[in-house]
């Protein structure tokens, strides 16, 4: 009632959207992924550091490399989803900072010379961007199936490198039959929010 | 073009929305914050763990405690914003899991008995929820000003406890005069996304 966003958009992004566990075989096109990225890239990050990196697993060969790294409960849906995205944090994001923050190029050395600081920033800001990306998938009329049940070290070794830390893996597609479980409860406002 | 979300909603949430650095004195009501929460609470988290906790700093006394903990560049806007939200991760979120994940109450002990595992999960999933919350502020027709420039240990000590880790602080309100800088560049699709 107090929101400016129209109710249909609220439903599409939050209320009717659900984490899908089955998908139809309708393909997710490169054009759709580009449209999602071109929207969600504008979501804010600290110092505009934009550390999210995405590996799309589309080929049969890529699926075959990924499948054994998924936990048992996630394997089948990852094999059958039209598209799978590995979301990762780039711990060397500072290399792009002079270009991403042109009014303050010194930030690269002043704030991010230490790898530990970069890792902390990258993981937090890439997770923020993962939130934008999940909603972007829904904005495209698709269902997202985010998962953290996989071999993180194995996925990093197989698909990434030492500078990129996996965050989550997201199945993407049109929801299939019996795509979701009943919605789980959420915490009440007063359990989450306090005022001082 | 490939998105289902209508262009006005795309603009409201991503394209025209900007990180605000000044605000008008129009209040942000409790009702607005409740409407934001009631929408974004549906955003997905791993195991529905929902670790985000929010401290709204509204009183003059609260502002006075927060102001000295902000970095110099963030202090003035935090004092003048109509409402300030401290976003934190609850590292003891597992206590609520049997209620949040009623079909699998064993998850609490099977996956989250170790504090280190909980901290890692809480920070990643609370950051995801922070992404939803920032977009929820925009969905309410308000501007968000997320900041990480503050004394994290000081904010934890002053406003939270050992079980709650601060993630970021967000100013909330209607944008004021000269509310934002020119938009910074974003990375190109092909710099962020690879396909295998």
C-alpha cells in the first residue's frame, strides 16, 4: 500500500516468484541473459567495485564437469535446467577500480591494497549483486533456483581460479511441473527490525 | 526488450534509481518500512535462513551515538537523512531454523552446529537480503544511500552484540538537492559473463 512499485511487479519479483526445482526444456537465450545483466548492472556496490562474475554453464560438456560437484539433492535439477550460472566474487576487483570510479582512482591503493580486505569486500558486494541478479532473472519472467549445496573448492578449481571465490550456483529457466515446495514461513517484522 | 518487468519498474528499481547523498526532510514512516519489509521478506535465502536484522536509527539520541562512528565523508548525510538503517547478519540464525524450515528441522544441527559455518552463511545470505532491501526502498519510491564507511567494531559494540555482525548502513529518504554524482561506468557484459 505504501509502495510505488506496481503490484504486478511486486508479484513478479517477490510475492509470486519462487525458487524453482524443476524446469521446462524451453531454452534461456544469450539475449535474455544480456537483458538481465544490462538491467541489474546498475545496482549499487561499495565504491562501485562490482565484483560479481558469472560463468554460464550451457554445454553438455560443462554440465558433465559440474554435475559431480553438486550435492546429491541438487544434481538432477542442475543437469536438467536450461541454463546454470556459477556466481563468483572477483577478489582482484580493484584492478578495474580506476575505470569504475574515475573521480577517485586512488581508492584502488588507498583502500584495497590488502588481499584480505579485498576478499571481504568482494564477497559482501558480490552477494549484494547476486540479490540483484536473482531478481533480474525474475524480471525476465524466468525462475531462479539458487543453491549453495555444492563442492565449493571443486567448483573453484574446475571453473574458476584462485582469484575468484564461488558464492552460489543458480539454475535458470521456466518452471516445470511441481516446481516448488509450499512457501516457508518468514520472520515477522518485529523479529527482524528494532528502532532506536 | 527481453524482460517481463515493465519499463517503469525497471527505471524505478535500477535505471533511474541512484545512491542518494542528500535528502529532503520528509519523514520516512514506520508504515513505509513495514511495507518494504513485507515485500522483500520473500526474497530467497539458503535454507530460508533469513539472517538479516535491521536496526532503525530514528531518534536524536540514536543519531548522536551513530555520528562519531561514521567516516568523515558519511557523517553529515547520516545525521540529516530522515531514517538510517543498520543492516546486520545474525550469526545465531539457526535458532529460528526449525520454524523457518519446518519440513527439515534437522538442518539446524546437521548443517549449522559450527559457529564459523554460521558466520559465513549469515554474512552471505544477509548481504543477499541487503540487495533485496535496497531495491525494496526504491520500490517504496524512496532513495537508498548504502555505506560501508564506518567503524564496524564500534557500531557492533554500540548498537548490536557479539552475535550480530554489521554489514552496511543505509540512509533512507526522498532525494534532496544535488543528491547524486554522475553515474559511474559499469563493466561490460563480456567482462563479467563467460560461457562454458
